[in-house]
């Protein structure tokens, strides 16, 4: 784990040149890193003066990441490979630095600020967030993916099944005994 604190960035910024191996960051259930992830950039300390004695030490993280990932198709669950390349410029502030008693509105600039704990910022957390934001919410292996059979789970892109014709929806079972004659009033 790469932990960054404002003390690490004083007096000079920190140069980042990391190679994160698969398995070193847990992204999501359906997202898997399949090769090394290169992260290059800098981390620097920003000082925000809020009065004669109050200085907030922010961490600015500017970096570029690139790597290959495997997602699952949203219909058939087959793996799909995606290359991720993302440049980001983020500001992190100490947790609690913006907590004022009572409610207040925040500016648009404040919505772009992340927060770090007193122990520091974990670079892997920022990388995970940027990777997940760069991936689509739902991916398809191909535009005409047929998905899985809802009854037997067969991949309909690879095989055809007849079980959909054999099964009826159990919610309609009570109406199966009614014939067309009874419905029309005869």
C-alpha cells in the first residue's frame, strides 16, 4: 500500500512511478485487472490559509494510469477485455477540515474534493476510484448479445435451448384451467 501524507510532500512533491500488479487493488466483483497497471505522476502539498493560525494541508494528486481489465458482459456474463487509460487531477483534504456545525451549502469546486484520514491518503484507493469511473456501467460482449436462458442458464450466443417453450410462468398457474369459453361467458 502506498500511503501519502502532507509530511511526505514537504518540501518537494513526490514523483509517482508505480506498477500495480493484478490482485493488489480490489476493484469490484465483476472487474478484474489482467495485467500490470502503470501509474505515473506527482503528489504535492497545497496549503490553504483559513485565518492567521489555521492552515489546511491538501494533497493534490496528478497522474496518468494505463492498464488492461476484464469485465463481465451484462447479458451473457462472458469476459470482455477493456484497456483503461485515464489522466486525473484530484485534490484531497483532511477529513473533518470542512465540517462546520450546522448545515451549509457547498460550492461547485468543493464537490471535486476528496478527503483523506489522519493516517494519510492511500494511492490505491484513488486509483480504484478512477479506474471504476472510467469503465462503462454496463458492457456487452457484442451489440446483439442474446444473453442467458432464464430457465437453464445456457449462453444463447453459443447454443439454442427449448426450455423456454416447455416452462410456463408459475404466476399464471391459477389461470391455466380457464378456457377461452369461460372467459367469453359461454
